[in-house]
C-alpha cells in the first residue's frame, strides 16, 4: 500500500513539474494578451461614438477578466518562473483592473482556509458566503435585513463588485498587512509603498482614458468584468454538496478536489477565463499557471480516475447557485433565503 501511495505521489509531482510555467509559454501567452488588449483599446477609441461599441465594450469586460487572471497568477508567482518578472507584470495588469498586488494578502489566506469553518486565521470559510445559518439568526433584526440586501443576487453581483474593486481595493489592504503579518515577510513600509504606487498609476491610467474620451467606455466594460468575476468566484466554492469541515478534518488536497468546482465554461469563452474554471487543480497546485490547467486536467483524466468525483457545474448550475447565501450547519449544505424562511415557518 505504501508503494502505491509513493508511486501516485511521484506521478503527481512529475505532472506538477511538467506543467509549471516556462519563459517561452509565459512570453507567448502575455504577448498575445497584450496584442489583443491594445487592439481592443484602439478599436474602442477609434469607434468611440459608433454602434460598434455594443460589441467592443462587452469584449473589454471579458478581456479584463482574463487580465485579472494573469494578475492573479503573477500574485501566486506562477505565471512565469521569475519572481521579479511576476511582480512587474502583476503591477502592470493590476493597474488595468484597478487592483493592487496587495490583494494577495487576502487571497493567500483564502487558499489556506477554503472550507475550514474553524480555521486559526478566523477567516471566512468561503470566498463569497460569509455567514452560517446560526450566525445570521443570532444577529439583530436590522443586521439580518442588511445581510439579505447585501446577498441579494442583483446587489451582490452588480453593486458589490464595483465597490470591492473600485473602492475597497484602494485602501483596505494596507490595514490587512497586520492580519497576515506571519504569512508575509515584507515590512509594512513596503506594503504601503506598493499600494501607493499602484493607486498613483491607476489615477494616471484613468486620466489618460478620460483625455482620450473613452473613460465611460472603460467603466461600462469594468462593470461587466467585475460582475462576471464575482459570479465565477461564487461558483468556484458555493455549491452542493458542500465542503465545509472543522480544522482537524481539513486537508489542502480536499479543498481542491472536493471544495473547488470544475465549471463547464462554453468553448467560445475559454480564452477569456484562462483555465481558472479548472479550480480544483488550482487549489491543489497554485503554482501551475492558468494557461496549463486544462492540459493538466486532460492528462490526469486520460490516465487515471483521480478526478472522477470532482464537482462539475454547467451554466444552469452556476445560475442556480447564485441564490445560495448561507451555510446550514445542521444539514451541512448551502441554502437560499427561501429555504431558510421555509425552515423557520415549520418550527
């Protein structure tokens, strides 16, 4: 039995090494991305007063999603083999999506706690569902109403993303340095400087868009992008059967295989999401870049049954999951407000 475990481990290790980033793959991916983004911004400017923007602005929203995933991989230090290069690209791509690389202070903790309801960091056990049923019912009537407003899909997937990326990203993560001080070695002065530099270049970026009279075009594309991003974020971990366990039962591998989904993105949209839909792999091996996740998945499926039990979500599943707002500790599943109210009436 020990030999089998060792063989399986070595096989996974070999795959991990095989699909880590390389300079050539990062260069090809980033060059194509820059080419498309540059052409798209030019097209938006060239046809800024034309009906063609009915197509270019939504396309910008999708490309900003891909841009964020490149930024995300750079923060994980996985996009290229070079840490300094990843840092530089994270700033360049972060400016385009109004996000500081300090965002990773939060995201790293998410990877260390996803599905762990009693984690030592006292962090949310889910990226988008932040309360359990019992926690909500212990709150005051006013707080319960506010949470219902906050988690209404038409608010949470439209207004909240704009506030999160457009405002919270500008200030919050300097404070969060203290919260994550044990996980990061950078001094607070570096975190503050990093944030100020990012904010300053974002201001310049938005000013340039304004001078070229495409500021409002960008804002519309940004709204589309942030809304889609939150929908994807939510469906990566919010589904049934859920993976929410106590600290002793929590495992990093299970957080990927059980606690992270495989979203069936339509083929035409795959380029824009750069493999992030293979989220089960990302939570197992965050150092594998997004542009290699599909290849890793397909090779594993071809040669083993390791992924037979992963959670697969189609577009209809993703839509239905938008109404999941609470974790029910008693029934160990995510529930909607309608299910909560029905349960309260029967008592």
